[in-house]
C-alpha cells in the first residue's frame, strides 16, 4: 500500500465494509430528526443544506471510487456529477455554491435512494479483497463524510437560529453530562521552558492523515505555557461587561472594522433577554443551541467566536492581569506539541459527537495537564494555514481537497463536540477565515514563558 | 352595506361560505403537486415560498376577520401574527421579507392544519347572517387569496427555473388548447378618432373593487389605436435577431443601464440551445415553463419581459415600420377604455388560471376588436401607478394594501393565464417596478391616431 | 425657421453672439471663486466636478455646432469627444460617469483655454447671418449651459458639505434680501372649482422650449387648490419634532425603506448642533449652505428634500388638520395651470440665480395669488415624468437630451434660487428620481377642492 | 538612549536637523511636478491624495513630537488633528479614510504653509541637544515620511492610470539606466543544503528598525534555493500565452475566485494594444508607468502583481519544468537569510527611488549570488504577517503603527524602485493583502533543495 492518501492500519482495513456502513449510517442518523424542509434550506452561502451534504458525500464515493474502480461504471444520474460537485475543478463544472438551497429536486427521498444504491455498489466493490488503492480512497471518503457530519450540525444550528421560534433539534437540556463539580481553576501549564527547543510537527503514521498534515518535520518552539482549560462563557461576560466590543484598543485593525461594520456585540448565538446596566449577569443572556435557547452557563467553554474576537479577548485579558506576561493565542505548533504529550487522556476525556451533548461542556479535572485539548471546541491558533516544509498535495483531483485553500485562513486545532471521535488527531489541521463564527470555535490562551 | 371595501353583489353574498371554501380549496390545490421542499424555498427576495403564501393568506383572515369579529378571539399561535405579516405596519412588526424561506418550522403540515382550523372558525363566523362588515372584509380576503394564487405559480416558476434539471410542475405539453388555426394577423383597431374625447375610468360597481380602482372619474383620451393582438414570441425573435438587446438606440437610459449591468439578452425564461449565426430561428431557443423546458412557439404571446423591454421593442418595431405612426405602450386609460367596450367577449375567450394552460396561448380570432385583452399576459402600460383624482385609501390597517405603493411602479392591465377568472375586471390595476420579469407580463402595442 | 428645437424669438436672434458671450461668461464667473482642487472633485456619482461642467458645455458647442456647421472642422483635441460626452450614444462612447473626478489632466487652465478657443470659433460662426439651423442649435446649447450653471452650484454645495471644516463658497450671510416683514400666512388659493375643467398644458411658443414641453395639449383638471406659499423650515421642524421620520404611517412603502436603509432623520443639509429633548427649537439646528453653516430660519422655504419626504410631510400635515381636505402634492398640470395665470408677477418677484442669494428666501406678499411659483425651490409634483400626447423627441443625437429619461422620474416645476432667470418658463419640466436631495428641491401643498 | 523605537546611531544623531530637512525636502520634490488637481484626487480607497500624504506626515511630527515635547504647544489648526489622523485610535477620531479626496480645503498651498510652519518649530526643537526621546520619535517620523514617499508615487501611478489620456509624471523613457547587456540567465542559488539549519531573523541593531522587525530570534530553515534573479515581463508573457489566467489548475481557490470576479487577465498596468492569436508577442502589449504608456520590455522584472498571481505563476512554472523540484514563493525567513549574506552588494547595486528610474530594471550580473534582492520590486513571500516570538509593540499610540495589522496580510521583502535607499534593510517587513497590485510588487522563485 503506498502512501498517497496516508496509511490505513491493518485492523481497520480488515473490515472496510463494516466501517463504511457505520460511517454512512451515522450521517443518515443525524438527518433523521429533520423534515424535508429542514434539509432543504441554505441560510447563508457557507451553510449548505443537509440534503446537499447527504448527496455530496455520496457523490464523493461515486466519483472517486465507483467511477474509477467499478467495472462497467455507469452514473446513477448523469446530472448529479455537476450538481453535487463542491469545488473540484479537476472533476469539472460545479453547480454554483450559493444556489445549493434552490435545488428542491431531486427530493430528499430521491437523495436517500441514491445513497442506498451507492452503498450497495460500494459493498460490492469492497467485498472481495479490494485493492489497496480502493482502500486508500475509501478512507478519504469516510474521513470526508465525517467532516460533513460536523457541518450538518453547524449548518443546521445556523438555520434554526434564523427562525424566530427558536426551534429545537435535540430536546435535551440541561445536558446530563454537565459536571456538578466545582469549576476547574485556570492556571498555566509550562510546556517549553528556558531555551527554544526543537520539536516535530505533522502526522507520523500509521493511520490516516490528510495531506496537509504532512510531512512530519522539525520545528522550533520558543518557551511557552498553555492555559489549563478553555476560556468560558463567564469570562466572556466579563469582557462584554467591560465594554470589550466597543473599545478599539483590544482589536486588530481588521477586527475592529469587522465589529463595527457587522455590528458585533457578542458571540454569534448569544441573545440578550434583559437590558440591565450590568451585562455581566448571566441571567441577562441566553444562548441558542441545538437544544433550543437555553440559559447561559458561566462554566461552559465559549464557542461560536471569530478569530478576531479570540484575539481581542487575549489582549483584554492581558490588560486585566498586568503583572503577568501577556496572553495570546497559541501557535499551531505549540498546540500540537502539548497535544502530543497529552493525546491519550485528552481523547479519553473528550466531549465529541458521540457524547450527544452537541455543545461544549464545563471541564472536569481528570488529569494533570492542559484539559479539553480534544473535543468541546476547535481552538483558534495564531497560525496562518500554510503548507508544511516539503508539502505535496495528493495527486489527481482529490489534491484539491486541502491544498488550494492555503491562503487567508487560520488554523484551528483539536476538534469539537460535533466532531466524530474517530475523526480527530493531534496533527489534524482545521482552517477557516478569521471572521468565521458558525463553527464550534473557541479559545485557549497561551503565553511566552519567561 | 357601506362601500369601504367596495360592493359585494347580492348573489355572491348569499353564499359567502361556499365561495370562501371554493377559493381556499383552489389555493391548496395549486400546492398539491409540490413537495415540502418545493413549498419551502425563497429563490429571490420577491419570490416567496408557497408555504409562506399558504400561511399569509390565512393570517389575513385571522387578523382582519377573526381577530376583529370573532367573540373571545384567541390567536392560533401568537407568533404567527408577526411571522406571517407581509407589510402591514398598522398590524405591527413583520418577519423580514428576505428571510421567509428560512422558516422551516412551522412545517407545511402545521401550516395546513392552521388553515383548516381557521377555515372552521371562519365557517362559524359566516354561518348565521354575517354582518355586512364581515362580508366586506371577507371579500377583500378572498380577492387577496386569489392574488396569492397567481403569485404561488409565478414564484414557483422562478424557483423551478433555478434548478438545472428543469423540473416540471404540470406535465402537459403541447397544450391541448393550442389553436392549430392559422395565426391572427396583426392590425390596428381604432378606439378614439378625430378629437380628444372624454371617457370614464375606474370601477363603477356593483361588485368588488380595490380602493385603487376608485373613484370612477372622467379622463381625456387623445385619438389612439390598439394592436388587435399581443406581441408574440416570433416577433420578439426578430427583435433579438436584429441585435435589439445590443443597441442603445431602442432603450430608455435606465433600461440600457439595466440591460448592460444585468447582462440581459432575452426574456427571462428563454434558453439558447444552439448558437447559429441567425438568432431568429425558433429551434435555436427553448422556453422554460411550468410544463418544463419546451420548444419556442412563434405564435404564443411574449411573456416574462420587463417594462424596459416592452418599451424598447415598441421603439424598434416603429423603426421597422417607418411609414406608420410610431408604436408605443398604451396608457392605462386607453387600455381601460377599449376593455370596457370589449369586456364581455374578452372575458369569455380569456385564457385564465382555470384553463389549466398556465402559459399564454396563440390567439384565435373569435370576434372583431382587440383580442386577448383579458387573460394570457398582463399588459405593460405607459402609466405610472398613481392615485385617481379624489382617491381615498381604505380605512384602517387594510389601507396599506395598495396605497403605499403608489410610486416608482408601472401599471399593468388585463390579468394573465395565472389569474383566476373571477378575480379580473377591466378596472383592475396591477403594478410592478419597470424591471420586473418573473410575472406573466407581456405587451400590446398602441399608437396615436392621425 | 422650423421648429425642431423650438422657436427663437426675433429679438434674441438679432444678437446671438452677445447672448452667447453673456451665458458663457456667467459659467466662468460661477467657477471663479474656486481653486483647481475645488473644480476637480466628484463627491458622488451624481455630482460632477466643476471642471467637467466647464468642459462638457464646451463639448456641446464643439460637437453639435462646430462639427456640423464649421467649414473644415478640426477637433480641438480628438480625445475630448469621448472624455466630455455625458450620455449621447448617438455621438459615440463616453468616459464612465463615475470617473469624471479622476481626470486631473487636462488641467483647469487647459479646459479654460479650450473654452476660449471654442468661443472664438463660435463667434466666427455667428458673425455673418448664421443660418437658422445654427441659431436653433445655438439656443439649445445656451439653455444646456444654463442648466449646468445650476448644477455647478448644487454639485459644489454637495462637495463642500463633505468637508468637516464647512467651507464657504460665498461669504454673505445674513442675506441682504431676507425680508424683515412678518411672514406670509399660509392659505389655500382655489384654481379650479365645481366641475372638472379643460386646460392647456405645454409650451405655446414663441421662444425656446425643450422637446419634452411639447406639444401643447388639452388636459383635464379636477377641482383643486394650491397653498399660497411654500412649506418652510419652521413647518418642517414641527414634522421632525412629532417624530415624522420615525413613523411609517406617513411614508410610502419605498420611502420608508429609504428612510430606514439610509438612516434619514432630516433634510440633507440640516445639522443638529444641540440635542435637547425638543427638536422643534430652531437653535438646535443649523443648515449648511453655499454661505457656510448658518442658523436655521423658520420662515425660509424648505429645500434639499426628496419626493419621499415631500409626500410624507403632506400626509403628516393632513393628519394635523383633520377638519380639512387632505393635502397632497400638486400634479404638474395643476401647477402649470396656476403658473400660467400668475406667470408675470411670479417671474418679477422670483428669487433666481441673479439675486445672488443662492438660497431660498422667506416670501413677501407682493400680490394676491400663489407666491414663489418661480424661483426659490423646484417644487416636487405628484406627476411621473412621461411624454405628452403626441410627443416627438428632437431629431438626431440631441434627441437623447430629454426623451430617454422618461421613466422612474418625478417632475419638478418652477426653477430655484440657482436657476438663471432667463432659463425658466411655466412649461418647464425638470425631473429627478424620488430620492434626490442635492438639488434645490422643495414643496408646495395642494388639495382637492370640494 | 533606550530602545523603545530602536537605536539611532551616533553619526545620524549628530545632525538630526540636516537629516530632517533632507527627508522633508524629498517629499515636497516628489509633489513638485504635480498640479493642485493631481494632488487632490483619491482614485480608490487605498490610494490617498498626494495632498493628504503631504499633510499626514506633517501631522505625525506635530502630534507625536511637537505636542509632546514643545513647550507651550499650540496646534497649528485644531481641526487638522482629526482631519489628517490616518488610523491612530489612541490619538482620537479620524476623518473617514474613503473621503480623503473630498477635502479640497485646506488648499495645497495651505498644506505646504503648514509644512513650513511645522518645519520651523521642529528645527527649534532639534536645535539644542534634543533629548534622546525626541530623537527616537524623530527617527520614527522620518521613516514614516519615507514610507509615504513611496506611497505618493504608487498612489499617483494609480491615479494617472485611470486617465484615458495616459498622462506622464516623469517624461524619461527609455530609461538611461536600462542595461544593454545580454540578460542574466536564470539559475538556482543554494542557500541551505542537506539538513535544516538554525538561523537568526529580525533586526540586530544598531540603527533604526520598526517594532515588527524585533526581537531578533532563532528560526529553523529547511534546505532551500533561491532564483538568481526576479521573474520578468517576458516570462509573464509566456504564462499569459499559455492561458495562465484562464486555468484554475494554477490558482489557489481564493485566487481563482478573485480572477473571475475581477476579470483579471494580466498584471495591473498591462494594456493589450493588439489582439493577435499569440499573446506572447511583446509588441501586442504596452505597460503604463510613471513615464506614461511604454513598450513592454521582456527583461524587466514583473511588477504590479498580486500574491495570488505570484503563487499561480510559481505553480505554472513548475509544471513547465517537470524534471525539477517544484518552485514556490520563498518564506520571509529564507529571503532574510539570503539577504543577510548579500546585503552589501545588493544595497550597492539596488535600483531605488534615488535612481530616478521609478520602474524596475533589467538585472546586471554584478556579483555571484541572488541579484536584485534590494530595490526594483517588493518580493511577495509565502509568509503571513505575524508577530515574531516575544514581539512587543511600541508603547503608546505609536504602537498602532504596525502591530494591529498582523492578520490577513502577506509579507513582502526588499524594497522597490520607489523606496528611498536609506529606508530599506534586510530585516524590513512590508505587508499587504494578497490581492494588492498597485504597489511595486513582484516575484522571485524559491524551491526546496534536495
């Protein structure tokens, strides 16, 4: 097996069909509580309809696997090749991205029938000792589908938030998993001290990784510390109460332009329900979630903030603690260095899609070291999304997957409460523009070590 | 019975419940072939979702009738009062117009249940000798619902046209009613000759009319003639073939800006299927309709053109006929004057919603006089939409129905193939901005008489 | 002499060169107080630079007179034909309108040199019994230049208003002409009473008129009355103080959208200098004028309002006077009917460009009848700009002067304090979109007569 | 002398007044050939008027030096503090950036008089052993003014390019300095080979540096090579001729969106003068420069390209040379590492503002090593503009100079033909968004070393 699309370890490869069916079923399960109308609407250009997600991930298997490997391949519906192509110029034309929500036909039932037909053909392909090349692309397709599972949830949250009736996707609140334990105090965890140190970043195999996580390469880390836990809703309330969104002092120039032109006054899904003189009272605010509109819990990690907001908060926080070194966002290499060390407990304790919470949760102090590195919220870093030294994109059209986005985006790390647990890695690089808020994006502070 | 909302004649008033049920059923019937997804999407700000139409017309009865006349009125759902208010500031706040398509809940089934509940309460209200005031508002509500029946079809046509698969609403083509007879030759019909003449315009009762059709008043008509039939697809092909969309000579300044900035090259739903050197070959073009994409028939009246296009065509047509007086759009008063004279045969021969064609049709020479005055397509006029002398808007919030739109709009007359036959009158004034194309808008030429 | 461009009366034709020089000199005189920088800038797409005006009116003479009638014509600079063409497609390409302010070369001095060169050639053309065709186009060119004299002032006012230092064009305030007499009380003047009456509208010659003022034609007037004087700043203050800009009840739907999207809270050049609880105190406001920022005088006619504002004021005013018939804007035919009767005193008493006030002024009761019909401010009418019955545009490229703008514009009548006195007529039709405010546009109320 | 604003070396500090006068005089000299109109206009939001530049750099000295250090300071004109503040929130409000071109008063003469008055007060301040703090801020002010000297030229070039008459700023072409020697062949220069190597980046003093060049810090370089010379116009022609702007294969996703939405087909100032089938013929193209529109010289370095274009070219170039390692943009650390080694000859041979060419020039092979590292064009790098490890912004309002722009910008290195020679350093970091083209931005290729 070559390494074009990364290694697939032996155990997984032993049961590709089972794994295929499990991932595919999980996608359909996420859509199960939704009406056809819910699955149809695109509330903004970035938030695609659930039906489109259901179709596009199927398109991926048909285009990159069946078309290439199935004998006598014939497309299920010739028009789908264009209709559900997201952005692969190497495959051909694409239906305009902003018009995904206008395609009311094929119906949801027809899309689900297509899924089933593709599943049957995929199972046939996987039945008899599939070639390594098949297994490699299969793994890309499954990882791709897991990414869209997270997007189904974030895009749906955005859609439901536009409805003045505040509809509920999952009627479960308060979350059973919310810890009644006293909140974990914030403190700094030293990771590199004294002198700059060489580390290794990037995927080290075995197991799947995207091309953008490779090659593994040495990098130089300056002495640094990480906050033990994520920034919380309660800390964010204090930022708002101090006029954080109205003071240019905390903001990058582009961030300040954004705050003013977009009239930003709080994280995306916060809703002011009372207008007292003191914003920092939790009961003045509620938060819209996949469980509907709920009270603001001060110990829950902050989420749905842009990188501009994360950066401004760090600068404000530093001014509140003048005796300490200034806080800032970690670089992606600092984050990865820490995560490599604590990967095992972070994965074990992580709040992922499988927890069913679908919302970040207050931290529990389960081990000594930075908590919540994996799951809960994607952590904004200070790093622009750029190729690693020696980077080579995957060959063929699938090489458009990651490489062509390496400009004007910022890296986020660690996965979220909407990420499937089997999808995340310490080398995983997510990326979004600095003004992105509809993802489960949050913040952990870092600082230089003396 | 006073005349606030116009007269309702005795026969109709005798069976208000039957008429109510018939109109309401017709709306639901139009939506019957549609999926929940089809009913959900708003493809552009002006084209509302079918589900919204179904809800808004119900809101009208609940707000203007039940709330006012029902003893112990209690709203079906308090939030609907805002959610389905279109533009009545007198009623209160409105859900933003551009976000109607984002409301996936209430579901289509819930909206239909609401319809049914309101219908039951309406029938109770109408059961025992309803007061004249009830009957008056009832008539407004039914006329209002008929307007939305037409909008359901035109908004749906726009939505389906955005789908690259060209879906079909009604699979019936060629239209059974299409006349195999030879086309009716164009000629001019004189209506006023010699000297200016006084006429009367506006609704003369009995029967319902909107406030904007009143008061009936004298108006002065200069000698004029009308074209016997509507401009056709075939004539429009000649305009295109002569470079009509590329020559500023034919266009009003604002029209030319519109053509260039919007890259307009043909009527809204025309699609070039071959690129020969000669555009004027019918087989080079197809047309998208509620029956799907169909061949271009040269004898069918042109439709889905803006007022800018209508005006440019008239100027181009005049240049092709230099020996004749220049052609132009008729004024609304010229049109009404002619329509009053030919109202009966025009209504009898008209192609309305009830024909099932849902598309304009080639004319048949059924009588001597201007043909197709009613039905087929709304005819753009040269008249800006303005109040008649002595105009008074209806009292109360329903006064916002028509009056507040009397600026920057152009009057259209005559109804279309999507208009219910019982809804149209010769005094009926429709109005849209000059760049509107998604309605069944077409063109009849007029000219000064020597 | 034919009538293509209207009649030029004998007296004026006897001295075309003198008149030519006088008009041309007036344009240069208006620019004299300005720096090259002042003459260069285009503060918004509609407000052209003074230098461009100086050049464009010269272009008009070179293109429509010298090029056509001068033997051995050679252009002064070939590029100017495109550079200073405003919108005549019949002449050829145009420099983009929005980029007029970017043309820093030719310099102001070069443009003035061009003016002088064209003047010399024009004088030669006019020297020896010029042909009637020359005199006709000459008159069009001079009327055209007078229009641009007004535009120079209104465009400059807009430019200076953008400068936070509030610069002064003409340092003369208070205006010497401001009447110390007690203000003229408002009252209604009946013009047609009892029954509708036939009148004649349009230019009746002799003397120049634009094509859009012809042909003179009968029109039907319904009984009406006009306010004796224009609406004043003081009356507008009361409208503001009553929350006029915050209440949708007064506004047309499109006007309300405009108010909210553009954050309109007062006429264009009003500036709040104190924020008391009572807006209706004059000293809370100042007004920016060509004399700089000056105190608000309650007796001065209101100016720099849009048609939306004029219409809303009329509706608000009517609600304050519930015992009276509703006030509204006059139609252009009502206005012209009244102006024909009072043309002579209105012209004699009018506040035009020549008064030097460059601002509307409180009215003096000089005669019995509607005052201020000519001069002070252009009066918004209820009439859309449309061709008169039998209208024919001038032949040739100059036919683009007026005709191609006959859509989506509203007629204004009467001239303003920036209009040359010799330029105005009772049949004169000015026209602008309904949201236009940078012209000297004001309001006189009208109403139906019982 | 502390190091808040960097060291000022002893020799320079000995004659601060002389240096002050020299820099100030150079700014005025750049504006000398311009009319008041040329100095007034802002052709796009990013390109400020020359008059504004002349005023803003004076504002800098008045605000940061006179206001702080002059006894009994009184502002020259109180309104200028807001009017000519660019973006310093710490100083207070700012006149809106997009409206700089609307300020026709103060006049150019008034701005020059202000300059002179400030110069006199500055000389008084510098007369008697000025305090170290004064000298530090003085140096910032002079470096700031030198930056604006380059901006005066690039903003002016943009303005003149908008004039269809193609005006000339400096009538000197062909450039005397253009080498008649045969062009230098492209080849790769190895800088780090074998294993990753530690290097030092950032300013090492003495001498002035901006805060963003500090602190000097170790960085890790992977083996790499640099192209010996810049990419040329001739090479770019080949890219165009191969359809480079029409093939998504070469472009980052955001770059491809930019190319299509902005209709980009060539570098900013290229103009097609003939439309042969073969774009790669130099005579088919001309280039607009500060010398007017001139023939395209194939050996001149490419300039006025965006980072998107630079990146696409590298990918295209690699595909033309499949046997070689892929070319890419250098990181800013690779560039600085090379420039440190060749700083002396690069500075000696560089084509800067002082050469008078005001355009990049064909390279001469003056030494062994990468040529043209300093001067000619700013070189796009692969590095996002980010703080160095341990970075601290300057204290006080001047800390807004650089730090608040550290997001969504790309670093450029090396200075250009419009940069004053005394202003550039190997540690100097320029930065612009990826779509910026109106600066003298060009490209040198890099690649990984095996």
